[in-house]
């Protein structure tokens, strides 16, 4: 059947990557404006990757870090454990971007791009039955894991990705799913919301072309970054400027003003019927005084509901605080190939020491066990938990 204008309806475009939970152009900006010390590249299969120095202890558990800290010459050892590494994926995508094609071809494409130039080859953030990805994407991810294992990789559990289904009528219905103590605590944290002025500005808006405004947003991103316990990918001002000025990304910047000052923002993207939360910036201490993390969480949920979106993808960090706010979790996996065959058995044996989010990996779409949800505010939602 012809359309009213006499043209045949066009099929929807084929996504560049099956596992993309965000606009593909966001990864393009990452490739053009990589974090400091990153050297991006693209495999012949179309899978992105990058070279960088990697601290092997980045995600080590506290026991291992304490043991190393007691060893003689531990400072030298820490420096020796920084290896140049070839990563497949990006740090701006929720999952490793997997293009269409066979899993074995993807693995061989990685080996060709890597060419044994570094001690480690690491495929980061492979999804595991992610409930908001299609069956084909999850099937390819599982096939990739099998192909990696067959080619000498071993698997390490990655971070747990938080998400919320938008299947509630209003904020009250959402909060009703939480315990009474959680509801009281969250409502207390939302009291300052009425004092704020909240703007929602689309990426590509002329305001983001103003150098002073862009610099202020980047400075607030740095405030959050500098408080983080893990420093891996410091995104550059050029990346943020390109993203904020790109209307094709369908991004939304939630701007929070209090007492006539911008005290924080949240950069999200609308993609495939979902709201994907990517970056926050805070001005301390005002953002903390206003419990802005909690306010922004509820505002994001409200926006997603108003827009008729299906999911809110809340990101990787701070699983304890996100669980207390009602998030579910989906696990990820990293595939690791060690060039030195003598080191492979050792690193495979201690891989469990580098799985910080194991307790959140209760299966596809799992929510936090009730025993953890009911832990006290002081135990789980500390200052460091919501930085």
C-alpha cells in the first residue's frame, strides 16, 4: 500500500550495533574526542576499541588491596601493575557495541586489531540476558562469550547495570513498591525539590554553544569525577561540547537551579523508547544539601513516564543507593585474554577478586534481595555512595 504522498513506507533503519542502548553517534563522539590517554580504533568488523594504560587493581576487592598494601615495596608493585591494554568497546556505551555478524568473526577481528601488541586484550561490558535488549542482541552476546572462551579468553563478571521499568501510574505508585522506611527516607530527601527551578533542555540548543555555560557544566562534571574512588576515563571538554551541541542525539539536559544558582545537571538520552542516564554534574556542597541525586532520580522517572518510555537505564555506579531507590539490575561480563601463557592460569584463578558487583548479579532483571534493601541508611547510603 502506498502512503498518501505516493511513496512506499521505508523500513526502520538497521541499528549499527545490536547491543546499543544509546545513540550510536555518542560512541562516534567518543572516538573523535577520546578521554586523555586513550587511543581509539575500529576493527574491520566495525567494533570500536581503544588502547590505554590500565591499573589491574582498579576493581580489586578490599582484601586484595589490603594484602598488597602490606607487602614490602608495594608502591613499586602498584606501578608495575599498570599495563598498557587493548580494550574492545567504549566507556560511553552501556554495553560493548556488537555489530551484526558471526561471533567467531568478531573474535578474529579483535585479534587482528590487537596483534599481540599489549599484555592484555579485554572485551568490556558484554550483556547477559539484558531485559531491554532484543533476543538477537542477547543471543549474539552469548555466542560471543562462547567464542571468546573457545579462543582462550576467561570471563570476569563486570558491573551491574541498574534499570527501572516504567510500569507505574505515578510517583506514589512507584514509591509504594518500597518499604515504609524507604518511602519515608526518600520523601524526606525530596523536600527541597519544591524550592528548585528545573529546566529540561534538548541537546543542540543554542545555550550549549555559549563557552561560559559549557565550561560551567564541565566544571560540575569534574567535581563529581574528582570525588570518585575510581578514575579511569576522564572525558574531555571537547567531548562534552560536541555532545551537547548535537541535536541528533535526542539528548535531554535536566538543569537544577536553587537560590538562583545552577547546582547540578543530568545528561540523558532518549533511545529506542528508553531514557538512558549518562552523566551528572554537581556543585558541592549545595547539591548535597538539596539531596540532588535523589531529586534527579525521581525527575528522570517522571519524565520517562510522561514521554511514554518503557525503561529508565540508570547506569553502573552506586548499586547500593540505586537499589534503595527501587532499581533492578542486569549483569555484564568482561572477556580477558592474557598474552603470556604462563600468567593465564594465575589471573584466571584470582579473577573473582576483581568482581566488585557480584552481590548485585542475581540474574537477568533481578532486584536487590530484601535483606540488603532493609539495611540502614547509614550502612548503605553514605556520602560516598551517591557522589
